[in-house]
């Protein structure tokens, strides 16, 4: 009897135990839930020649920023799949191998082709999706639309009760502007599997885009205590609660959430989340008129310097520059911007010139050269989406431009930007800033 994965695709293993552990491990991986590593290791122990179990373990290593381990695991998977894998399994391993070995453009191309042939192979279909997926980090300005298009192209292959597909279809629509539709889809995915950090995360994003910060705080307060601190999204989902509290003016509550869940000393999240969450929260705290407690900038910058010492990862670079500028390390920002400019000139940075421009703008803003910040950031504002991430994460850069315009004497341009934002996402903060402009 053929062993099948959770969505009915055949598995090349002779072990019922290995197949069962693989199904459970992939569920845990796709829901960002603790225990995936241990369960996948049990699948490998039950059948050491099970290529897809090695491949899933490689993917988990990559998610956890363990590149050497990921490369070793995917090499093992490729060797096994070449010997006795099916065509689907060989293609599955190839796509993961391209992503893990630093060939994202080719990985995206092959992932889309693989999804056309085997749309229910969700570990591969997941690669282009999400805020940190292959689409987001492709350098495309329209990656939000690309994710929606991908989900809709394959929606017919998934029923109304596939918790994973509902989660990512909903997140994609909410990020692309169909907020209520996306929220409803993500909520259905969450209801089907509450032990799913990606669904809680998708809902938090949909609520943010709807301007429903108190709904997000309520959701997270009720759900987060059941999600172990070892979960990769624990700190990031708490960041959403801190952001919501900050938006409604409760800096004390926001700082308490940050201290308990988000700051580097307490978070077990992926480095890219820890760096972006700390940088963007502290920047917003100060930009919204609150004091940043002593030592928080320095702790975040010290962690970031270890996590991303070299330039070339656009999303991280934008946040690195904010941290470096905040602690007064002008030379570090200059080196990062210069290195990024060289990569742009060599055609080696997919996100393009917007990235070094963000670095220079962050330094100008930190040094209160608001007119200079606006001059740098305004011409590239339409390309900020090219760095990847989510709307909630990138909105900080729009806030930077808005404040630079306000403080640099460009009130008319600031009002126009606020008018455009009003049609996209309601925010109590924008109302306060409109009041300042009117005064």
C-alpha cells in the first residue's frame, strides 16, 4: 500500500512510522509550531533513506538560520532522491536545494513550475509565499499581487477546509488590499487549526491593515500564552501587540510587551525577525514622541551587528541602518550604503537603489536633517516594497518620509501623503499627525 503525505501525494518510504512522522513534522513546520525538528528526526530514524524527510529537515534548518546544517541535509536528500525518488520528489528536493544554496531567482522559477505540476505539494508551494518568501525577497515591487495570483491560480486544488492554504491565501489578500476578504479566510484557517502560529500571524496582519489594533491585541493576549516561547514567531506576534498598543498611545503597555517578549535577550525568533522587530518598534516609539529607555537601542544594535555583519540582504540592511544610525555609528551606515551601492552597480542586488537610499535617509533622519531625509526618500518611496517584508513592517519607512516632510517644512506634501494613507489603512496616529499639520 502506498504511503501518502497529508494531501494525498505518494511518499517513497517503506515505513508507516516514517510516513506518519513526516506528515506530523510537516504540519508543525507549516504552522511554525515547536517540535517539528524532533518529529522529522523520528521520521529519518525510522527510514534513513527517506529523501523528503531529510529535505523537510533542511528547510527547517534554513528557517532557523542554520545554513551549514541546511546545506548538509539537502545534499543528503538530493543523493537519496537521485537513487530512488519519484519525479515529483526529485523536483521537490531540487527546489529546496536552490533556495538553501543561495539561488533564489532560480528557486522561484522552479517552485512556480513545480506548483503547476504538483499544486498540492505545499512545502514547495509555501516557498514563494509569506513576508519572507521568494516573492517578497525577489526585488519585485508587486510581490503582494504575485502572491494573490499564485494562490488564486491553485485554489481549485484545495478544499474549503485546508488550514494551511486558507492561512496563506488570506494573508496574501489582506496584504494586497482586500483586507476583509483576507481576514475572513485567515480566520477560517485559524479556526480549523488554532495551534498554528502562521494563522495567528496572518490575522494580526489583517487586523493591522484594517486599523483594528484592539482586535489584534485581544487575539494575541488570548492566544500567545499557549504558544511556547521556543516557537519561531512568538516574539514577532508579540511585536504586533506592542505595535497596536503604541498606535493607541499606550507606550507603557507597548514597552512592557517589548521587554517581556520582543527584545533580543528574551526572543528565540529568527534573526531577521529580531532585528526588524526591535529596530522598527524602537524607531516608532521615538518617532511617536516617547522616550526610548536607556540601553535598548544599544542592545538591539549589538545583536544585529552579530546577526548581519555584511551588507546584501535588503530587508535586513534597511533595519540595520536604522539601528546603526540610532546609536550614532555614522561610519557603519556609510560603509553599508557604499557596499550596497557597489552591489547595485554590479547588478547583484535585486531590490536595487532603494536599499542604499533607505540607509542614507535613516542616517539623515537620525541626525535631524529632515529636509535631507525627504530629498533622499521621496524619489524612491514607490520602490520601498522591493525590500520585501510586510506592509506593517515597511510602513515605518513611509512614516519616516511623512515626518521628514512635516518637520522639513513640506506641509502640503505631508498632507497629500496622509490623504493617500487614509484610503489604504485607518490609523489613530494619522489623525494626530493631521492635527499637528492643521496647527
